[in-house]
């Protein structure tokens, strides 16, 4: 067996002891951190026919700290098996953190490319971080960092590019060789995406900058993902320091996508206008993977940087979204929960012709409650009025999902969800209101709410902080509205 560093061993011993203590508190069909803190998904990839997911991980505290790579795997995107921590910041070039990256399978090995962060001191004694791209290979459990690390460093970038903000490589391979797209900062202090190529996956050369942010969409573009889908090319990035502009983007960290076209011979990338990937309060830094049966599946961090609190007594922080299948429709992406979730549905509840009469009257259906569920509302032939769905409700708490049929928006309002800080509580998204049938699919898993409108046309994801006992569901409306309700519980398989 490969010898492992003291730092990695310590992390593994720690998680082994702590993980069992929190299993009960975790969501059921969402992956959550074993212990401590988790942010971005990393290395989402298939290896030996199993889907692996790594994650930005600080095992010891519930806040961000020295980044390790935690590890889990699944056969169906729903039931995740925790694996021992895969990497610790135990080399000189990553002693300040093993930051985000991606993975592929090659020649029977699992190949990771990630960002190593090293702290240095300048001639005036000021400390600064240097970010480089590093690699590790593994067998699905043990990962060995390459002796030649770092394999890509800031000196390979065009002059004036930042060596401090150079991170989150997306690696892929094709018939020509290996490619890596890395987030970087241009001399104008805004994001650029640097493309590298390698014949053998170890020696890399700079090819070109394929896209510039030009201070138009935030600053640095974190966590790029770049892949072909339905005959088009998709670029996903997570900009920092976005300023809201119109209805589309909110401030701070957002995740957005461009549908475009990529010429892999000339390395020309042409893009259309960007859209938000998720309009909720908690979604960031997603990664995608191609499944053996040809689907493109995305997972994101169900949280965001400026918007983070920890409920009293919770000793872990970090949940991932339900993995979503992606499709292209025109210039937009359609997202729906992976179909495997349907295998975990049980206790079906349906109600047809439910009438919500307006005038503030509450409609509550006998037998309909819960906090671990997959529920679809289908609102028929209605183009005026507002339907408010109250979930995770009791006398004191509620989270409201408001469908405004005139403005054609869906809004989440978690201001009464049990928050104890002055926090952002609402966010809205546009939907196509012209349809004869408007559908809202709501997934709830104790503290998570994911709303898929009109079969994945737009999505919003948010955390709520409500005690799990609050499980009432009811409706009010302005105007008379008719709908069909279909709800399943999700089996607790843990
Ligand atoms: C995105 C990010 C990445 C970085 C990682 C550090 O959330 O800031 O750019 O690699 O988190 O944990």
C-alpha cells in the first residue's frame, strides 16, 4: 500500500470518528459533507464505471480553511458512499490548499488536475499566494501527486496575467490529446480563460486565451466547465463580484452559462449571451460529467459565499444539489433532476382539480405534508393571479414559493424560514407564462428547496433553516386557480 502523509492520515482518522455522529442530521437524497466544511464539487467523473465526486473540504471546522479533497462515489447519483479523504495540502506547492479541479479516466487510472496554492513572502515581508496547476493519479481510493508538480504555472500565461488568481482547471481529452481550461485574471483585472494542451497529460503548453470577461460579467471567472452538448458547446463559469444588471444576474458570486460553438481545429470559441444557471439563493461552482449512457449531468454546491450561516448546534456545513440532466433548447439549457431519483419515490399522493379560491383562503390537503419529497404542481389554463405555495410550515415558520401569473415570475421567500440573521431572503426568476399548463416541481430534502419550472426551463435552489418538524404544506391565491398536485416521498435509504 502507498504510504500516506501525516496530514492525510489525520484527516482520515478525524472523519472516521466524526462522520457517524452526524449521519442522522443529514439530508436523505442529497450528498452532504461527512464532517466539517464543504464548498465546490471537484473531479466529478466516471472511473471504473462508477461516478466519483470530490469536494473542497475542511474536515476540522464548519468554515473554510486549508482545503483538502474529500471523496465519495455513487452508482446512481442519489446514494453516495463516503470514501476516505483523497488529498491533503501536504506538498510545498499546495501547502496553502488543494483548490478546485476536475478529473478524467485515462489508461486505467484516475487523473486529477487541481490548483495548488502556495504562500510566499515578497522582499518587503508581505505574504502573497501563488496558484499553479498540479496533477495526481489514483486507483479510486489512493491518489499520488506527480513528482513533476506543478505542471502548469503562471509564467506560461500571457504577460501581465495574475499569478495569484489562476485556478480551477477543467481537464478533458479527445483524439488530439489532453486539454485544460483554467480561470485566470487578465491585465485589466477581469477574468480570462486560458487553454493548455498536452500530448501525454504531463507536459503542458499554453495555447491561447479563449475568452475574456472584459469586466462585463463580474471579475474573475471561477470553475470553468466546457463541453459539447446536443451539437453545441457550453461554457459554464462562476464569476466573482458580479453587479446585478437587469433581471438576469444578482450581485456577488453567480453561476452562468453560454451556449456557443467551438472549433477544435482553429480553437475559436463563439458565444451567445449568458444566462444564470440557477436563480435561487444558494447555488455555486457546478461541475458536469458525461455518463456512460451519454447524458450530461451537473452538480453544484448548494450554498453561496456571502450568504452562509450555520443553524444552532450543526457541526457540519455543506450540501450538494441533486445532480441534474442538461439539454440544450435554442440558446438555453434545460435542467431536470436525474431520472434515477424516480427509483426512490414512494407513497404517492395525488389530487386533481384542487381549487384555490382566492380571498386569502387557505387550502390544505388532508395527508399532504412532509420535508423529504418530490412534488409537482400543474396549474392549468390560468394567466392571472398569484399562487403562493407554503412549505416547511408550522405556526411560526413558512417558506413561500410565489407563482405570479401576470408577471410570469416565480419567487422564493424564506424570510420566515427560521433565519436568525439579517440575510438575503428572496429571489425571483422569469418563466414562460404563456403555456396552458404551468408546472412547478419542488424537491425538498429537510433544508433544501429546489424548484424546477416548466420541465426545467428555469431553476431556483435555496437553503432553508427551519426545524424539520415544520412539515405543513398549503396554498393561498389571488384569483381562483385550479391545479393538480402530485407528490412522492423519497425513501430514506440511509
Ligand atoms: C470557488 C472557489 C474556487 C477555489 C475554491 C477554493 O468557490 O473560490 O475558485 O478553487 O473555491 O476553495
